[in-house]
C-alpha cells in the first residue's frame, strides 16, 4: 500500500493540462495507481485516475469508476468521462470529482491514455464545482 496516495486540500492544487505520450504520468492523462477506499483508507485497489494537476512534485488525481452513479444519492460527485483506451472492457468511466488525491509520480503503475481537452475540462469543471476554493 503506497502511503503517498492521500487526500489533498484544493488550495494546494495547481491545475494544468500537458499530456505527453512519453511514459511519464502527466496532467491530462489517465493513469493507474493504488487508490485507498474512502471508508477504509488502510485498504484499496489499483484503479485508473485522471491526473488534473500538480502539488509541488506530486500529481493530483481524481479516481475513475465504471459504475454509473447517475441514480445514486452521490450523483453530483461524479462526472461522466466516456469510453477510452484506459478501460480494456470499453466501459463508460465516471470521475469522482469530489475526491482529490495526491500521488507521487513513482507510484503510478502505467499510463492509460491522454484525454482530449474537452473531456479534461469537463472533469476539471466538475472538480471546481465541488471544490470552490480551487484556483
């Protein structure tokens, strides 16, 4: 369990978009890393995340899920991202825009795909709606 995948305050985040298909995780990309469960941070699983920016030398990410949250009471916490090459089953993904996490770049296991600017902006807009103190 990587101890560096932790919640982060919105005030520490610098949003940026600069995906580069170079094998390194960059803002604007979907990558895979270990993500702790919200209800039990001592446990978690490897999952895709969207890199939305940086905090110092760390990445700032929001987790993805293939579960449709539209009819759940927490629907406003999720933004539909659509399908992409990060999901081998080609399922629609949803970004948890309520949950900002800090992760060291070394803890990223693989690069999934770069996001086009409109999808990246949709995720960031969702994050800003949930975190008004985000710059």
